[in-house]
């Protein structure tokens, strides 16, 4: 899970990232680090509420092709072009 440090924490908000790196360097347990991340609530705050200052998001390789932020309507319109 914690493959490379501090690289693993780079996707987290700076304050949280710094705190987790410090905890890890001081030998904190995985459970303590998970609690500091806020568990599911930290993920909820970031992904569902859009607050990436106090929460965090997860992304995979599927994020690579994203080049712009678009409205849902624009995405649906593009997907439906062949059916109009």
C-alpha cells in the first residue's frame, strides 16, 4: 500500500500529505495513518463534496485522457451524436 514515500502522498492535499509523511517517518501504524486520513469521510469530503483541501480523491489511469472540465450536458450531447 505505501509503496514509495513520500510519492504515495503526493495526490493528497499539502497539509494532509505533510502530516502523513511525518507520521510515517515517525513509525505510525497503518491504522493511525488511515485514521488521520479521515477514513471514508475524508474520501467523501473530497470526491462527493469536491473539497480537496480537507478531503482527498482517488484516481486511476482513466484520468489520463481528461484534457478539460466539461458539463454533464456537453458529455451526454457528445455521446448521443450517433443517435440523433
